[in-house]
C-alpha cells in the first residue's frame, strides 16, 4: 500500500500579504514560497531529481509572465514538473475599448482564479485537479459555466462590492 504524500506547491507573489494569506490557507501542504517570478523559476530549474511539484500558484497580473512560466515548465523536461499545473491568481480588469472582462487563458496547464482567493474554492480546485474530490457536490466550472462565474465575480469586484487592500496599516488604540 502506498502512503499518500501532501501536495507540493510553489507559491509566487510579490505581495507579503498574499504570501501570508496563502501560507495560512495551505498549511499542511509542502509549500515553497517565492517573492518573485525569478525566484520561482530558479526553484523549478533546480528540481532535477526532486519529488514532483503538483501546482504553482502565481499571483501576477501579467498574462505574459504566466505564459513564460508555463513555457519554462514544459521546456525543462523534468519528471518533477511533468504534471505541474499553474493556478494564476489575478484581479479581473476590463478592456478599455470594449468594456469586456478579460479572463480567458489559452495556455495549456493554466487555471485562472480571481483574487482574492477563497480557501474553500482554492482547496476544492486543488482536490478536483488531483482527482481526489470526496464526493461533495463540487464540480469544477468549465467552458461557459466558468466564464459566467468569472463574469459575475469580476463584476462584483469591478463595481466595488469588495475592496481588498494590501500593505501595512499601523494599528491605533483610539478606535
């Protein structure tokens, strides 16, 4: 009988607040944190004979950076990275000319997830992608369903129903 191993992830974000949030959300997993894409790339390039990395969670607004990272994963031809998927955390934006939300990714192995990440949705996505769902009613959104969900989520974010601020805020005892 084989013993199950915790998921191995690389989490990359330039935001200390996002790294701290994901560290809390992913406790119990084997996680390597990188504060830049270059650090994440260096870590992946050094994995010649290491155990497989299941996911890379990339908090970056640039689609070009996501595509570049996906190309790197494919080009390394490492057994440790063969089945690695990228979860791209992004803030929905609109195309200034058309007003349409931009969320689609044509890059194979990239799953897009709107920010801020929610623990239940993130864990359900990881479980679904590893085919370890426990029979709950969750089913990953695909195609039109996912586009509709993303559109609803982006409208909620774009029209100001949720405000997420990152950075340090000094606490005051006057409140």
